[in-house]
C-alpha cells in the first residue's frame, strides 16, 4: 500500500530523512562485506538487521504485513522480493540485496547487486557483472536526470536509454520506483521506462526511490509459491539497483549513499549538494 501524504517535504523534513538514508547505506555496506560463497541469505539478513538496530533504526521491511525479514535477497533468476532463508550462495551467483531502515519515523530504501566470484566460470561471471553494471549505470543516469528534470517522468526515458546503451536487456514494467518519506512506499510512482504522462513537478521537497530492475531476457515474471519472490519466466538472470534521493533548493542529494552520490554522478557532470 502506498502512503498518501503531500508529495513535497519541508526543508526540516528533508533533514530528518538524512539519518535513515545513512543507516540503510550502512546495512548494505555490511552485507556487501559479508557476501561470499557459502554464506546463507538468512545470515546476510541478520547482519543487516544488527547494523540497523545498532544505529537506533528499525528494519522497515518488517512493517510490511506478512514480511518478517530485514532484507529482500534475490538470486540469479529472482528479480526482487526474494525472502532470506537457508539458501547458500554459490560461486558465480548474482544476488540483489534490498534493504530499508526507519529512524524517528522517516524511511530509507536502497538496493545493490553483487556477483559472487567464481574463477572457474569467467564467462558466466562476466555476463552477470555486465548485467549488474548496466543496471547500476541506468540508476545513476536516472538520478542525474532528476537533477535537471522539470517533470518526474523524464527519469524513465533516461533510464531506458541507459539500459539500451549497454545491450539487449529487459526493463521490468510491473514494478517501479516510488516516493518515500513517513512511509517506505509513497506516491508518486517512478517509472524506469518512457511513459506518455509528464508526472509531477520536480521541485524542492520531492523525495523518490529510483530502482531499475533489469533482466537478461524477457520482462515476463511470476511470483513464486512463497507469495513474495518475483522471478523471470524464462529463468534468465536479473539485477536491481536502488537509491533514495532528495530534491532541495540547492540541488539533489542521494540520501542512501555515504557521499551523497558524488562518485556515481561524477561521470554525468552532476555534483550533489548536501541537505542543509
């Protein structure tokens, strides 16, 4: 369910969103350091939860009705919403990790994709890294577009162009980004592909989670028997990258990146400005 508060936050509210963004970033950094062949997705979930709670936050995924984990861990042909459990990561696996934290009533949400090293299958690892890299590139292209866009749906065109520049990949249409604030999922939707409508104005106070979900083949998916995990129909790989970004009077700031997005935006000529 999407919350329906106003689309635009006040400067004071934007400042309150900095902490949950950084806590979310810390949880993903801790998971990244722990990903290796032999670790279970449930062990990664415990690491993320401990990181969030140590910072005074609450895993906000746990507030979704019926969901009891900190992360979503989606492996190989799983695109999003994979449920952590006893699955052991194997060499060469591509795993997308989605995390979120609530702090003092405000939310952060971010995701990353990692390919587990496998020296024995160089070609497989290279293909999966190319898919992840294309998805991450598209995320940063979308964020860079947000910095100059007048209307929100310009972001989808930038993401689509970025994905197409990297190869013959598919962009999921059934799942999109979203606004974020008091609720983890708020209006407006943030499309990862071109749409006909212009969308809301991009102006100070807008906070959105941009999250391209890209497949190596078809964009047709299904939900597995657990009621959560979204997997590709053709069994081909998928990748997912996400950040939460604030638009304010002086520019944009990636709330879920420790550097505010400076490294990711550098090649686009965009310099993020901290929320003041």
